[in-house]
C-alpha cells in the first residue's frame, strides 16, 4: 500500500492557530510602559525636604548638616549621594557614612564616629582613637572624660584624621585599652599616662596627683596589682599622704608615704 493508493485517507488539515494572547499582551506592555513613565516623572519631581542623621554622639548635628551641603531646592534624586558622603568624610571624627533616600523627601545619613580613647598633649591638644588616628579638639555635646597621654614628643606636619606614627603613642593606647578590658573603673582611674620620652612610664590617678612608676611591659599584670593595692591600702590610709608608688618590681608594690619614711617598703 502506497501514499498514492486511494485507500489511504488524506492528512487532516490543521485549523488556523488563533493568537488571542498576543492581543492581550500588547495593551499590557503598553500599560506597563505608561506606568514606568509616570513613576519616573513622579520620582524625578520629588522635592528634597530634610536630612536625618543617626549615630552622631560627639559631633553637633548642625555641623553635619553644613558639611553635607545639600541645596534646599534640590530634588531627592538629583542629589549625588557619593559627593555628600565624601564631604562628610572630610570631618576626621566621621569614620564611615552610609546615605540612603527615603520617601517622600528625606536624606537619611547613618554615621559611625571615631571614639577618642585619650587626649594627647603634643604641642597642642589632640584627641586620639584606639587606632592612633589624631583628632582635633572638639567642643562635644557630651562630656569627654579622657585620660591624657604625654611625653610622646610632638607630631610635626600631622593633620587631623591621620594616624600618629609614633611607637610611644601606640604603647600608651595599648595600656589604656588594657585598662578598659580589665574594668572601666580602672580606665577612669587614670588621669595621665606620661611616656617619659621612652623611659619608665609614669601614671597619675584621678584620686591624687602622685606619680605611679609603671615601668615597661606586663601592663595587665601591673594594672591588676595597682587596682588591688589601691583598694586595699591607699583608700584606707589617707591617699593625701602618699608620696609615690612603684610597680616595677615582680609581684610587689613599693610605696612611700609622705613624712613617714618608716612606712616605705614593699607591699
């Protein structure tokens, strides 16, 4: 039996495909395009209304507004967020800044500030953070109760926001970080860390201004010994009579009381 055989039925004719879906798709796409145009025009017409700053503890918010320098007549999407961020980062206290737009007209700025760990007396008064970044003196909205680092020498040519490349400074910062790790009260007990230009470190307390000869090395061990000694002996023996404390000896504290040589010795 062949195809030419009249007994073979002819192939059925295919019915024409009706493309109804295409007629629905065209207006749908057109509608979406119109919505996109209207939404773009609406977005571009949004007016900048205000700037909102989070994370500012030391810096006055008004100073950050001034640094951001956003023209009040701007539209929200005409503001270059990269430029605003770059201007904020010129303030040495600003460690990082993240900026977002919020409808209908707000610029939201979230900053992370550098936190001073001490003031530095180096020809002029600086602040310094735990990374050694030198910060300018600042009239902060909150009180900065910081110990002073001295005896590191000057920092010629340094600019705010730059790191103080000074081994004495970094050692002093490390000592203060150790004090913070032991106890916040131990950190606030220290009013000054004098690096003595590379010689024995001298500490001064907030209680009495007598020298505490700290020496070098074993910071954690010495600070714990100092804390125990101060609580056990000094507070019960009129701190005003104290002449000096020496922590340079292994496992002991050498102390001298004012006008009483007989009480000098190892504690």
